[in-house]
C-alpha cells in the first residue's frame, strides 16, 4: 500500500455529560380557541296548500243544484215575509182592542179614577194585560185633565205616549212605561204583576204632575 492513501477518520461528537445524545427539545402547547358552533338553521316554511278546486256539477246534476239553491232562497224570503206579516197583524189586533175598550166606556164614566179602579180589579183577577191597557187609557185622560195634552180617539196609546215624550221631554218619567208598552204591544211576552206595578207607579206619578 502506498503511503499516499489516507486513513478514514472517525468523527467524534461531543455531548454534554448527563444528557442523551438524541434528546429532543420540549414543544410548547398551543392554545387555540375552539371554533364557534354554527347558527341554528331556520326550519323551512312549507307553502300553504292550494285551495280545493270546487267544481259546480254540470249537466243534470248542475241543474238540480241550482234549482235547489233557488228554492232555498225563495223559501227563506217567504218565511221572513210571513213573520213580518204576522207581527203587523198582531200589532193591528192589539191596537184595535185598545180602541174598542176606549169606545166601550160611556162618556160620563170616562174618568181616570173610574178607569184606575177597574184596572185594579182586573189585576186582582190576574188579567194584567187588560189592567195595563186600562191604566194606559187612564193615564191619557189624566194628562188631558191636567191640560198637558188633548185626548183624541183617533190616536193609539203608543202614539200618544211617543208624542208626549217628544213634545214635553218627559224622558225620565216615560222611559220605563214606554218600554213596557212596546213589549206588550209589539213583543211576544205577556205582562205579569211586576209589570202592572210598574205602570201603576207611572199612573200615580202622573197624578202628582199638576198638584
């Protein structure tokens, strides 16, 4: 071997005493914030269902449909007409009875005191409707005697009272008996003892008007 060849030299690593040669450096922990949760998803609104497609039957079925509808409308109109006619007939009969009662009394006995006594007798027998009619007549004659109004046979009792309310403006005194009179004549309820007592107090209040 020639002397020009060199010997391989071994590299010597120097390490610090007490430490391993391949010891890794400690890594620092990473402090990262967690990602925010995603926003809640809104529920999807379903479109409203389309309206049902109602088809009018055609042909013979359609003719029957419109025929029944027309008959129902006509029947409803007839019922309303009969109700109105019966109410008007009842009102006319009641007013006719009142006029007959007025004309049945002789002129010398057409005094409020006499009619008042007769009304009390009718009430004792339970005829409260007749008693209230008599008190109505007596009230009108009483008003005439006090020269508050002029008594006329051609007018009904309801027309008298309404005319007196407008002209004399006695609304407080006439409100309760007017409502009672309308219920008796135009309504379908029969008066009772309490209604008679209400009209009786009205008559007694009229006696005190001009005293």
